């Protein structure tokens, strides 16, 4: 290799290292991340929720979690709590009852009738107020309580229908942390270069630009029998930005039928929203003309925040009653949102 070519490679390496940083969309599902979004958590008359959280590392870790009510939540204030997880430790709790810290908990074995609450308690987890619907965000922190990019967290939420006993499980949406986290109270998600409050650029991966989901058109029956219960889908959308004065978004929802025809609508999301596709007739089987569709959801570029999405589906009779078949799914995240999202980190 000539000396001139070697010098060129050195300058290229320097240019790459100094280029504006943009946190790529590294949505992590079922593997370690530094943040875990649970877009839908309920403790109301219809549903309860079991949360499972796992430390996937070989080191003890610290976690701060925040429940935030949605637009129909039973309380107005967010609820914060801290956890400590030993190496490889899983833990769980029921949203409506929380979890107490009891050193006398029995171990889980074949002789134990119930394993609920068994094992090492991660710390006191407060019960949710009756009627709560909203979301949960958990962030890995260090011993001092400052956010850190340990990428050790995994999570699962299980929704339980109180009337039928049906369950629907979805994985938490994780965003990987970058190595240059400055550990201050502003979490910087994605974006290009440096900005106010983000002197080192993106500390965490960006929220996706688009969410993709395959499913059935609203009201499409699973079989040939016309009176059979039809499909019903609700989109639960939470914003990525969490700080005073921001957090609103406009969700653009596009449905593509089997003939590649496109139908679209938009809906405002003031930090959290639950959107029933059946409320808009253009998403119904009669208008779409086909049974199967692809749903694309994205935040409008002019809106203030990116979004995370979970889809809740079941079958419904003609009078709107649930006919079972509950499914919860996280759509596929595509692309990286160009705009930076910020989370004002909750104190103790």
C-alpha cells in the first residue's frame, strides 16, 4: 500500500468519526436494551396486566420505571419506582396489585401451589389505581440513579381479560443505548448531530419512522360463514418524547388492501391514544374489498414526537361483543426517524 493511499484511509476514518451522529433505528424485541416501552398497560374493569422484566446481563443492574396514564387513565400523575435485579434475574408483577418487598417469600418449586411473588423481590412496586389505562417505561440506571446504556433489559406484557380469562401477550419495545450516554436527565433518542440538551448527540437508538402490520380488514370473517364474528383491531400509540411542552404527535394510518389500493386517515396523539379502526368506515371490509390488509403507521414529519405502537386484535360479533381470539402484536419497525425525541428522565 502506498503512503498516499494510507494517508487517505486515515483521513476517511477521521471524517467518519467526526460525522454527525444519528441514532439508527435499533428497535430491540426479545433481546437486551436500555429502555423498555410497554405502550398498553391496563388495570381497569375489563383488563389486568402482568409485567415481566428480565436482567439479561451477568451483573446486578438498577432500573427506574414510570407508569403514565393515557387519555382515559384513572389518575393524572405519573407513578415512579426503582428496581434492583441480580444477574440473569427475571421478575414479574400484576399491575393492579403491584408487588411488596418480603424477604420471607417462599421459593418456587414443585411443592409450591403458587409461584406468584416467589424469589428475590426487586423492590416495592406500587399497585395501579383502579381504572388505569396507559403505558409503562423502564430505563436502566446506575447505582446513583443516573441513566446508563447497559442494554440488559428485556420485557413482556400479558393482558388478561377479566370476563373471559383470555390472555394476549406482547414483547416490550426496546431501544438500544449508545456508549456515549452523558447520564444527565435528558434521554436523547436518535437525531442527527448535536443539539440543545444533547451535547453528545444520540444517546439511544431512534424511534422507527414507520410501523408495519399485516392483518385482516375490519369485520372480515375468518371463514366462509357470513354471520361468523369479524376481525377487530385497536392501535395503541404512545409518543417517544416525554417532556413538558412536547409529546404530541399526529399518527398517519394507511391501510393497503390485496389490490394495492391505499386508504388513509390521521389521528392526533397527545402522548397516548387508543384508536379503534372500526370507528373509521374506510378501514372496513365493505370499503376495502379484501379480507387481508397491510397497516402502516407513522408520525407526521411536522408532529412533535415519534411513536411506538402495539396492535390489539380480537373477533367481534355484529353487536360489538367480543368473541375471543385476543392477540397483541408489536408491528415491525422500519427506518429511523430523522427528528430527535427527548425524554425528561423521572427523579426518584
